[in-house]
């Protein structure tokens, strides 16, 4: 909890002080757009983790950390004469008003539209607006402007979603299931060849199709895998704890005993989830 009352202008001033050539912080003065990018990614991931853990006290802290990253970039942009925090705010506000014509009458912030639009038309308008923006940037493909730095799962989902807007998509869940079965069979056949490149390619196709299945089921594949990771980690930790409670270690036990511990960890997990 903050001990003083500060606002966004105070944070902007703090950043100016940190970057002051004469009296600022030596570390902050050495930073560039590229050098702080890894920290930005880390802060985003920490925020997502806090959200998924429903740790909302921590969410407040992580939002602040992420906001500071934005303030940092804005200060660098101001020093270079490219942009500043106010121009960033103005640009995103203008873009969101433009992309929400069903809310802001005649593109005015306080303009009210009485009639409610359907979710389908809203999504269509949103994609239409993004298409126009891509055209203005001479980006003519639906595949343009999808960041290559996204995680593989997230980028696969984005690529598929974009392709679907021009008709490249499966008709329904059953069609995706059939394709997944086909890709798994192709992977099985590839393993018989023992050719590493072919196996890698076919495994990639399986993973890509799994993401497609997740998208059709309206499941975020990245979030689903993070939760699966968390469950797996929790079960292994629970098995370790149980083993040590019996003066044992997992590496000392045979496969049957490990299987029993795994099932017990899953049972306790379900019990705790139901509480």
C-alpha cells in the first residue's frame, strides 16, 4: 500500500529525475529501448501469473511495474523527439474511439449511440478497422503485423484467427478433430523413418492443430498450457512431500510406486479444488 498520494504526473516526473544526466540514476541512464524490453516481457508475465492466481493485491503491484515500463519507453521517446507519454495516450484513445463506432457517436468521446450492436457486427467492424490500418501502413496481407516475438502458441493462435477472417478455417470442431487425428498418424509414420527433420515438422503440425482445436473450443492455448504446467508442478511437489514424509525420495522408488503417488496427488488436487 502506498504511503503517499501520487498521480501519473508524479510518475512522469520521477522518470525524468531518474534520467537526469547530472543527478539521475546511473543504471537508468544507461538503458535503451532494447535493453529494457526483456524487463517488459518479464513484468507482463508476472502480471498474468498474478491474475491467474487471483492474487489481486499482487495484481496492483504488477500493474504498477508494467506502467513504469510504459513511462520509461515514453521518456526515451521524449528524449529522442519521437513521442512522449501524452502522445501515446492521445494515439491509443483516438484509435479506440475509431474502432468503437458503435459506442462513440460521430467519433466523439462523449457521443452516445442509443442502439446496441450485435457482438458479431462489433467483431466485424473491429477487424475491418484493423484491415484499414494495415492498408495505411502498406501491409496488404492478413498475416502482416503479427509480432514474431510472440510465444509459439500465441502466434499460432493469432495466425489462425487472422486466416479465418478470409475463409481459411475448419468448418467445425469435428473437422479439427479429424485433422488432428490425421496429423498424429503422420507423426507416427515419421517416427518410423527416424529422420529428425521430418519428425520435427510433423510434431509441429500436431502442435499447430492442437492450437486450432483450442481456438475452436474458445480456449486460450497459452493459458491452458500454463495451467497444465502449474498442475503438473503441483503434483510433483505433492509426491515429493509425501515421499519425504515416509523417509523416501522419488528417485528411490519404482514406477508402480511413482504411479500410485501421482494418482494420490491428483486425487488430493481434485479434493482441494472442490473445497
